[in-house]
């Protein structure tokens, strides 16, 4: 007894292809004396294992316990098999059948083994910028179709040399079936070009690039998901030159440093932040910068936070080993355009910006910007979810069918669902010009192909002029569903937390099209996936000049003061009013009076802008959310008292409104009493949190709901998010926040898709 051999068939789904899973199984089987087979299937990996009962159990347990670092197992099922007396364990080659429900791995940063070889003078890949193995390297950006095999990737142009092929075919080798496997003899090469794109004769383009950077030149570097513009982050003049050429006034640049120790010299880094920085997904992490860290002021002007990332490709590691200590690495694009990916496209697009180009001859099939994250309220949260995370799906609580969510306009992404998975695209950008629109369409087509999804339902924003809405309108033979912006925000957060409605949703952002045609953005909803009611909203303020008021918070400042004080505002001895020409200010109030180009908005983002201006933080912003961000950064200390607040019924049959005037008056009084900005900002944040919590508590009792969902770009504000979570939790409410997709419009497409899915199912 016990020596009898039994057999079992294991079916594993998840990210189990292209991540070294079969060789891992092979080695596990060899170690346990198991015989049988392992093969890729359309849904994952299938194993037939024969051995003694105890060995089989240990083998099965090892699979989940020791799985390869890049794999993700979502399901593992076991069925008994009749033993057929295998003499050994074999890896069955992929057949021609499509593996279309298999998950594709995101691009993965260079692993420690490859890094060691890269810097080992005796290794045959010493200094080779494209070294990789099954545990690391490009994936999503080089795949054109599935199954994930070399002929379906941009590596198809490179035939493997004998040595590489031997590694590729050896199950005990780290490069067994590593599709991008390459070496200096047979793989892609880098080359250096001048500003006109003309090839430069140099023996070692990488070292030469490092030297050029140290001399202060701007070099466009073709990487994994597109071009970066690189410049010495310690060189003030060089960084300023990049800003001028890129037409980017104040939006912070991200920097790269060679390792965690170096990063700690630039910023204060918690354990959680360190884990995130060094994870194989390698996002840009927003960190609190240190003074006198040797970073040029122009990298992140007037901003306490610094976006830092560590090298994630072998090329980065080589440049950082020889180049400047701090390297600005910003997306290689002109402002508002998608990141450049092709060599000749890069030369053309970046000709006026870069002094030199370091390019390579491996195509990028799908561009992908760096992901950006920040640890707030103790959790990792996305500001931008892209390279390293896409296309890992969001696992849903139920089957959503095949739906496409087209997203909004800013920070656009698309989302496709299939079964219980929702696939969010990489960051596409602000959908405001033709080239971004083309990238949007390309992404949709690409995702349909590699995920094998043919959407039956297309979800879109209610804003008729968004390019994403127009795209949806052009789709034929599908069911189209319009989804309200703030509803989509709440449902995106419900989806990633796998909760069903109804919930109380706080949907706070800058701008979104309301069901009444006005601009919303401070919305308290009672929502489930298929429908919502607007229970309350921030009291409305006029936006004199419409879109101009977004770029110029002083307009919101005047509008808010006018709302609170009427024409008496001009008697207030506020420094803010001295910073604005009175004729201009009076022009604003006239626009409000005449309702001329002064749309009303319940946006909380605009209220932050108003306070930002009135409190003297800034009158003009250069990127979305800058005002609110600086107001947040100014906050300090504890709060002893709050501003007045209230909520009231706006009118018969209407939602409750929370007028901004009591808060604005409180801020003004504080300013007149010379209360420091740090205190005003803290009190403003705390007042909003207490006010909304009070309102939610009332709604929760009235509707017997105890779950509160927080979504929208305003929740990227760490102080506000922390305060809201604390206040709501103190009331015994369950609070749900974003951890898998961004709270901003980058997560909108997920919510849209799930609303549409629910609407279609209910009808
Ligand atoms: Zn590796
Ligand atoms: Zn080779
Ligand atoms: Fe939004």
C-alpha cells in the first residue's frame, strides 16, 4: 500500500503562459518522481501527473506555493485519471490551436539573474541591452496576436543563433521558451543618431549616450513601451531646456535613479513605497522629496513630491550605471500627444526636442507609458495604470459578457470585458487630437484581437462631443449604452471591490456631463450597477469663461466670492483681489449675472480651485489638478475648529445641495485674520470630510445603506481621502476605495462597461 501509482489531471488557469510555467512544472515533477505531461491549452495549462499519492499531493501543493514569479493562478482543478504508465515527464509543444482565453503577461522589469549576467564580463550577454529570460522582459508591447509565441511577436524578425536556440529548447534552462530570447549575435541592436536622425558612427552607443547625458544633452531613448526624453536631472539649465522645447511649463517630470539606496537620497521612502519601487512592475512612485537632494528645481517646480522609478530594462540599467546620478525620464511625446514608438516616427515627432536619439530595431507593437502610483491612506493606489500592469484583468464578481467601455476624455483608457474578467487598456492620454484618437482606435482593435473579444455592447459617456462618445456612435451592429460619468466612477470602484449595489457613492472630480446637461463633479449618488439617483450634490458655482475657468482658478475664486458676498466682494481687503485686475474681476461677475459663457457646476474640483485662488496659492494652473494638489501640500497640523457648513433641499423634488458659501466665508475670515495657509488648508479639507460624512450618515439611516464608495479624481488627494475614510469609519460605515484602477478618469471605462452590462441584462 502507498507505493501504488495513481494519476490526476490538473487544469490551471490564470497567467500561466509565457512566464516559465511549463519548465517549472517539469522541474517540480522531476524532483518528486512524477511522470506525465504538461501542455498549454486555450484556457491555461493542463497537467497529467502520475505518481504515489503522497508525492502527487506534495506536487500539487508546490504548484501554488512555488509558482514562477510572473505567473498568476486564478483557478486550479483536479480530476482523477486512469494511470497510463508514463516513463518520464514531457512538455508537449504548443499546438496550432488558439489559446485565446489565456491571459497575457504585462511587460516585466529585468530580473536579478539577467542583471547579474548583464554586468558579468564573462557572460556572453555582457552589456547586451536586450538580455531577458522567462522571468523578465517585454511581453504586452511586442505581442501582435496570440498564442504568445515568437512568430506572433516583434521578435519574429530575429532568427535565434544556435546557442540561443539551445537555451530556448532546453526545459531546464531559464530561457526555455522565452519568446524574446536574444543575444548580441542574433538579437536586436541599439544605434545612436543625431538630431536629424542620421546614424552616428560609434563603437558603444550606450556609453556614448551616458556621456552625452552627462554633458547636458537631451537624448530620446527608445525603450519598452515607447520613447523617453532623457536629460540630466541635476542640471538645471538642461532640464529647463527640455521644458522649453517640450512646451511643458510646470507639470513635474519623473526621474530614474539606479537603485533604491540612491532613491532614498532623493526622497523619504516608507517600506510600502520601497516595495512598490522595487517590484517587478516598476511604476513611477510619487514620493516626498528631500531638500538639497541634488535634483534641479525645474524637475518638479514648487512640488513637494517627486516621481521616481528604478531601471526596468537592461538598457536603463546600462545607462544608469554610466550616466548621471539622477535622470529625467519623461514620455517622449510633444505635449498632449501619445508617446512616440517608431524609429522614424520618433525622429520626426521629437526632432525639435531631442539632441540625439538612442534607438533600436525591435518594433513596439503597442505603446505603453509608465504607470504612476502613490501610497495614500496606507494603500498603493494608481494615478496612471499602464506599463507593468496592463493587461492583467480586474476579476469581477460575475459574468459581464463582452462589453466595450470607451472611457471619457481625460486620461483615457478603454475597457473590454469577457466572462468574469475586465481588461483595462494602457493609458491612452487626453482624447483631444487626431493622433490620440488614432491610438485609441488602434488600442481597441489590438485588444479585440489579442483578447479575442467581439463586443456586443458599447458603453460611452453622455458628453456628446467626446471623441470616445463619437467613436461609440460610429459602431454598428452593437447595442450602445450611454453612462453618466459619476455613475461610471462609482461602479468602477464597486467592480474592483466586487460589491453589488445599492451603495452610497461619493463621486468627486473636476468635470463630468450630468443627466441634466450641466457640469457635475461633487455628486452623492445612491447607486447600483444598472441605475442611480442623485441624492445630493455640491452647491453650484458659475464657471466664468467655461473651460478657461479650469486653467485659471482666479476665475473660480471671483465666482465663489461673488456667490458668497455678491458685489460686496470688491470691498474685501483680500490679497487675492489685489492680484487680479479689478476690471477683469468685474467682467467675471458680469458674465455670471448675464449667464453668458458661465456654465454652472457642482464640481468639487472647481471648489478646490476657488479656495486655491482665494487663499493665494495660485491664479493659474499648468496641468489638471495642480491647484488642488498644491493646496493639499500646503496643509499641515491638526484641526481645532471647522468652517460652517450645511445642506438643504435645492427645490421641490430636487436633490440636496451643499452650498459653498459658508465654507468660502470661513476661509475669507481666516485670511483676513492672518491665519496661516497650512491651517486654512487643513481646516478646509477637514470641513469637507465632516460635512460629507454628516450627509452620508443621514442618507445611510434614511435608506438603510451602510456601504460607501469613494471615486473620482478628487480622491487622489491624500489628506481628503484619509479624512473621509476615518470619518466614515467612525460612523460605523464600510468604506470602499480604489486600489486596482485609478480613482480618476483612467478608471471610467471599467465602470461604463459594467453599467452597460447590467443595463442590458436587466432589459
Ligand atoms: Zn531575466
Ligand atoms: Zn543568440
Ligand atoms: Fe471624472
